[in-house]
C-alpha cells in the first residue's frame, strides 16, 4: 500500500481521536489513540490503558492485539494521535518493534497533531533502522521459510531470500556449518 489519500487519512484521524478519547491514563494524563489499517482494509482501533503499578498498554499495541485477535497478520498503515500540539506522538520503541512484526516496506506510520492534522509520515525503516524481524529467525532456521498462515513475503529482497533458502536447505540436508564464515576442520584430541 502506498501513502494514504487525504480522505482516508481524515477518516482514520477521526477514528484514532475517538479511541484516544477512550484512553485510560489517570497516571500519565497522556491519552493516545491509534487506528491500524490491516491487510484486508479493515480498521482496528486502540487506546492506551494504564494501571496502578505503572505498567500499561500503548494504543498501538492495543490496536495490534485487536487486529491479531481478529485473525489478521498484516499492517498496511498506522495512524497515531496524541494529546499535544507542542510535540508529535510517535510510537515508542516497543510499539515500533510490534508494528515491524506485521509490516513491510510499504507500511506507513502517520503521526498526527492533537487536532488531527498530519504531523509526519514515516516508513518503518525510518522509525526502526537496522531492525530485527521474522526473516532474521528464518535465516537461522528458527522458523520455517514459509509460514502457512502468512500471505505476505517476509524477506525484503531477492538476494536475502536466496541466502535464506540456501541456509534452510543446508540445515535440512544436515550441513553442520550454518555460519556465514569459512568451514572449520574438526581436530581430534
């Protein structure tokens, strides 16, 4: 998905603002709302929820949980709206990693001002450079090369995909040297 159109963004801003109005944040007084557009085009909302022991759930994590609970696994766009006009509310580090799990190169994250106007548009690579994602686990054989439930390609480019497939094939064929370095000889003691 490419960038959202102005009409789509306005509609999502209204949804995110409505979610923000439902936030439960008596300790920080920092309400945040999020609207996520999933792979199907359906929109999932989330608000931050705090508790007395100061552990809470961010709006983005809340929306991702709703999306996953509905059986979806792909994020096309995220709209985040905070409470201020002095600074933009962008996803925290934990939420950036959560978004990254279900995002691809086309996913966009929109940070809005309190009044719903667009502040900034980000690509995942801008928010989380040199990120660690599912394809890193595929490379070392911790996950199968293709997940039966996943419909999107998790490896970002053809060269990485070829490398991943070679490593998975070596592992399946019993090659003990999965490391990217030179093969080592075993010495007998």
